[in-house]
DNA sequence: GCCCTCACGTGTTACGTATAACGTCCAGGG
DNA sequence: CCCTGGACGTTATACGTAACACGTGAGGGC
C-alpha cells in the first residue's frame, strides 16, 4: 500500500508547460487556503473556519481567535467561494433576468433589488436576455454558477423558456409584471400598470379627446396586454370615443413610423396618441412634428415609465411613473422569503403615479 | 432513524415549526449527481465524467458512452457547477464592471463581450458600480463567486479600488478607455476618443464657429480629460477662437443648467456647444430653446457616443459614433488571451466616426 | 509461449470548506 | 477520589467533480 502521495499534479500548481489549456501558464501566486492560515496560526483548519465564520463564541478563546484573524490578514486569505458553495450547497447568489440592458426601468429595479440583497449578504447577478429576436441563449450558460434563485421580468419570457430543463430547472423564481393566471413562479411582484393606463386614458378623455390611437408595443408580453385592456375598459364608458391600435417595436424610429401611419391614415386625424412607453412616445412626437404639426397643440402624446428620456425630449412627456426600485426591493424580499422556506405574502400591485407634463392639452377645435 | 442520503435542506432552523398547514416543506428533489448517473448506467463515476466531459474518445466504447448519455438524460442530470469550479480551480466566468446600468454604450459593450465569450464557453457577469457617489461597495461581495478575470471601464474607477485587497486581488484585468500611462491592467482597449473630439472641433471650426463652450462631464475620468485635451489642441491652431469650459454631471437636467449658465454669461454669446456626451447635449438643446433660441440656427450643439437618444431629440444630434460592440469583443478577446497565459498584442485605439446630423450649422451672422 | 500493445474501463485522490462528533484539561462539588 | 461539566480545540468526514494511475482481457508479433 503505497500511501505516499504520488505525483498527482494538482490543477493549480503550474508545472507542465506543454498544455495549452486555459490558464496553463498563468503562474498565479497560489492563493492561501484556510489550512495555510491554520498552519501559521498554529491551530487546526477547523478552528480557522470557526473563527472566520464567526461561529467561535464559547468554543475558541479570544486570544486564539485574534491569532487566527491576524494570520488570515497577513496572508491575505480569502475563502474559496467555489469550495464554500459546494460545502454549503448554496451560493447566496441570485440572478436577475432583464429584457435589455439599456432599459432604464430595469436599471432601477436592479438598484432596489441589490440594496435589499446586500442587507442579507446575498449577491445579485444580472442576465440581460439577448436583444431582440436573437436565439434564446441559456442564461445559465452565461451565468455558469450555482444559483439560489431567479428574479425575472416577464418581458424576458423567451429567456425564461430556457430555464425549463436547463441548470435552473426547479429554481425558486420570482416573476415581475407577469400574468397572475399563469403558473410557475413562487412569487410575483406586479405594478398597477392597469391603473396607470386607466389614469392616462381618463386624463385624455377629460381634456376632451375623442379620437385616440394606442401606439402599442409589438413585443408580446402580459404587461402590454394589460395596457390595451385598461384603455378599452375606460373608453367603453365614454360616448363617441374611438381608439385604434397600431403597434411597433420599442424603438424611437419604429414609434415614429407607426405614429406617422396612424396620423396619416384615412378618416379624421386622431388628436391623441397613447403610447406604451416613453421611447415610443418620443418617436410619436417626431412623427407629429414631421407632419408639420405641434405637440400638444395639434396632437397630444402620452408616454409610460417616466424614464429620463421623458424629460429630455421637447415637449416633456406626460407619462406614468413606475416605482421601479420598489419592484426590485419587493422582488428580492419575496425571493429571500422563499429561500428561507417560507411563503411570501401575495401583496397588492404597487401604485403608479400619473405625471402631468407638457405633451398633453385639449384637442384643437373641430373644423368641419 | 432513517438517514436519508442527500441532506436536502439547510439544517438551519428546521426545528422551529412542524407546520403542515401551507406545505412549508418544499423538499427539493435532490438533484442527481454524476454518481447517480453512473449507477443507473452501470458504470463508474469516472466514466460518466469522461463521457459527459467529452474526453472519452478512444477510452470508452461508443456503446457505453451512449448508455451514459441516455442515463444522464433520463435522470435530468446537470453537473454541479460549484463542485466543478472547485475541482478545476477556475470558473470560466468573467465579470464586466460598468459605471451604470442605464448607459447604452455599456449595454453594447456587453453584447460584444458576451458574443465572443460565448464562442469560448465563457460566461459574462455584470457588475454595475453603485450609482453616483454612493459608497464603493465590493463588486465581489455582489458577485460572490470565483471569477477568472475582470473587464472594467475606467469610469467605474471607484468600484475598481475595491478590487485591491478584495477577493479579486491579482485577478487578470482588462481596462476599457483607461490612461495608457497608469499601471495595473494586463491589457487595455481604447477607443480613439481623442480623434473623435478633434473631428467634432474641426467640424465646428470649418462651419465658422469662433466662440465655443465645452460642456464637460463632471465625472472625473481619463476619457473626459482626453476630450478636453483634444479640443484644446485643435483650437490652438485656429486664430481668434476661444473655448470656455463648464462641467456638469452626466444628466439631462444638469446639462441644461450648465448650458444655460454658459449661454447667459458675460460677453458675447457662444455659438457652439461641444458636449462630452449625448445626454449633456440633449440638456444643452433644452437650454437653448429655453432662452428662446433655436438649434442649430442660433447655437450649434454636438454630442458624443451616438446613443439612441441622439436621434430621439429634436433636432437630431451631430455626434461621434463609438464602436461599442467592438470594444467589448476586443476586451473579451484580450482577456481570454491573458487567461490562456499569453500576452495580448497592444492594438491601436478603435476608430470612431463623426456623425453629421441636424444640430450643427454655420453660426449666425455677427450683429455688432 | 511470452511479452507487448491496445481498447476499455475502474479505483482513488484532491480541490477547500463547514461542521458533527469527539477528546482533553482543569475546577469544583459530592 | 470520582464524577460533572464547561472551556477549548481537534479529527474526521462529506459536498460533487475531474483526472491520474492503474488494472483487465484480447489480440498480435516474434
């Protein structure tokens, strides 16, 4: 029984030079392990783990603990997270799946989520689902880590499909702005988008508009379906009011083109454009001006989301403000609750605010 | 007692309540391991590892390999990434540190980087450095994982400081748009921002502008220093030309306020505003209109970056287009080269393009 | 007939950590 | 003088994977 250690070349020790493998010649300074700390502190590895894990009260003397901490500090010891994750079977890390990186709304969601997570010693990683109609790649191919849970926007649905059967199958999931009827997630966080769109529509009705266009997002998602329903619901109560719908991808130029179509179509010109997002509204404003008209004198335009863009364009947009940070906070709180083995309470949709700015006004007088 | 193998849940506080009321026990299905696969395939775990790791050519028969794959499929086996990372000593994951999530430029950088990474089976995680002047939190507290390398924007400098001494110390680092003189990174990827600002300045000079304002970013960063230098350099060659500088945080409203100050200051009104970014330029346009003037008839405005915003505002901005995706591609290529133990070639700064749109025109005639 | 090689696998180990299960020493009570 | 028990640590695993080192037979060259 030759119990002597053979020449088992560990992957870390850089000895062979012929391998062209990844990380072959990177002479890394061989990070110290907890055993190294133990050796220099003159204690066992277990003690190091106890002290550094802050579980030593009443089990290790104050003096020894100080010794260990000192050794760890001088050696520059950092625990190996892969090993810790393996040992504990969890990573204290969750993934936030967003539709696109460029979307300011989700940047704010991240901020809120990361704040709550930090308080609980949990990390948040970001997975931007591939832009547009690209092939839905596996979020876990990108985040090739063990994750404890996922928070996902319903707008990233195609990316979510990749969850099923992927690494993340059966991972606790919190969905943002998703259909309450659909099955799946352990919890949901919704914004009262319906109320927002209702308020916008009523605002325009109160101003006197009777011919309106809903400039809808061409992206299929529950959040956008809700908007359409809310508009229809409000309009149904108003006499002699029509709303037609055109749709476009969520981009300025697409919004401009669609708005132009709507404004130059047959029949009397609509006097208001209800847009599914500020980006589309910005495009709509361009279309109005492109036709030699003015916002809001000739055509009123409303946005949605209250992005920075809403105040960058001329005129500043009447829009709907969304509590993005609170969405992130609540999503993370719910997920942490699930990870604790408890059931998060449902919670009502978060309230929105109608933001009145310069892009809406009464319609021009009829000149027939 | 029945010692169930695979202690599923955390032994934290399962003793608190034995409530069967709401199905509090989620009883995770105990993900199958490679050993489980081995058992059902009738082979050893080592063979499973070989087959699934695609290293079985000439070592395992075709028939056995098929058996293993079949067993893995039916069991729904997914390798435990924490274990793999521990064993291999690497994670095939890199972190992209960006200044802010909302910045479209970095969204495009991510896209480029993720594309290259995917080709090499490497994952990209995102760390948005805390917005504004918040306390620089540790990127590795957020991304609590073993990482192989980091790509960081110089605009996220405060976050980068957290690297020193943190988990990520001595991690291969690629810096984007950073001072070539500063030490540190294993590689750099720069964009020829200097050339871009030179072109913008020359463009305005050619149009006849002589009194200009540089609306600079208040964020301290090398990329912005370069812009100022480039303007000064070009202007020095032009007679009777003055450039004054005002600075503002990279936000629309701040840009508007700063531009207003610059336009209403003492002396003759400047005829052109050179802005460090499209966001500032959008604010500048608002300031011009707020003073009852027109862009570009009375004042020309130039942006930088060519974001979607540049085409959302009225008039569309003359600006400088940056090859953001290529920055990401090159950054990732360089990092992968470093991780391979090789030295990436320096590479010249990536070229930019002057994009002429509607926000620049000859200055109004002097009326003195 | 013997050894060598090849095809096909398996046993074993180590990665670095957290923790359950054991000692050991010594003070103090019975 | 033994037993109890707290204070202080240590030993011994196990997490799931990858890869080295080592068998087996079967076939073939000499």
